[in-house]
């Protein structure tokens, strides 16, 4: 997605060059040349898009611009042909305003859509965030303006953090298990940190044969979620090394399973920025 503008530009330039070559070295008229270029483009572009599918929005914006380019050139050179046939000199300035407005309008729409699609997928460049978007109150927070689209499994993610889950968690805690979790060292974005969990039964005896799996959730974008499975270290201690990719708040959810019984824990943690200040 970061190459959207590049692919649009290179593709449009390639079509313009192809139009010029076909028009120069064949006997095709301008509109016939446009039709040939569009047909060749569709023959190559559609299979390529299917094999490297990036979404309907990306497909549509490329297809629209790739049709506009040969169509616009066809209009320009058809006017040139008409001028030559009438015994005059071709003047681009004498083109009728209607087709020029049509081509200009769709070119502008395609350009705006390309910018919007890029921002939606990649977010606003960091150098513009301070001037266009408000600065975060906490410098450890990273402002993101990207839209990740429909988040798969959002219902389960909401349920994991919903208030009505409190009663279910309380019922699980009636088993009397003692579960404590924490970091060995404070986590920093992009750096490996060790999460540690201690599990004991109702009598305070360590549970060494439990299975612990969990998920660090970044609510703004599911693609950053980090799943994990902990390893038993003995004496009821379990550890796992994780590297969380962004500073700020992360929600933690993990499950402890032992002898067919389940205990679910929820917590929040903060990851500091790798950059000072």
C-alpha cells in the first residue's frame, strides 16, 4: 500500500508509452488505439490483481485511472486527426471543453481516492501528526490514523473486556486459585520482555502442570495482537518472552487450565517508548 502512488504513476506512464508506440507504428486511429491499449491492460491487469489481491478499493482506483489515461489520449489525438483532415494545424487548446472536463474530473477523483486509500491503510505520516492531529497527552502514546477495516473476532474481543464478564470471572476465582502476573523488567516497544505468572491452589501449593495461554490486545488494530503460550519453570512459576510493537496501553487476557478446570485473568499493562522523552 505504501507504493500505491508509485504503481499508479508507473502504470499510467506505461500505458501512455504503449499508446504512443501503437499509434506511431500502426495504422490505427486514436480511438482504435485507445481500445487496443485498454484491452491489453485488462488482459494483464485483471489476472495480476487477482493473484496479488489488495482489496476492492485498490483494484477500483487502479482500473479507473488505467482506463482514463488511454481514453484521454484518444480524445486528444482524435482532435489532432480532425484538424489534420480539415487542412489545419492541430491545436490542443481547441479541444472541446466537455471531454476535457470529463477526463479532468475523473483524474482528480482518482488522485483524491489514491490519497485517501493510502491514509486509510498506512495512516498519516508521523511528520504531519503534530500539525494536523493533536499531540498525545502522553509522549509514550503513538497516534495512529490508519483504519484497519473490519476487525475479525471483535465480538470476542469486546466480550473479553466487557463488564458483564466480571461475574463469570468471580465464579472462576471461587476455586481459590492464587494467580499473580507481572513483568520481570518493564517492557519497551519492540524489545523482548519476560512476562511471569505464578499459580498456586487454594492451599497455597504451587501448580506446576497447568497450561497457560493468552493474548496481548491492542484494541485500535487487531493486527498488532500478540498471542502467547507460557512455559512451566517449576514451583508454580510460568514465563514467556514477548516483544510488543507499540508503546502505550495493552490489554492482557490469559487462561489457566488445570485438571479440566479453567481460570481466566484480565489485566492492563503499559509499554514505554523506545525513544527517550
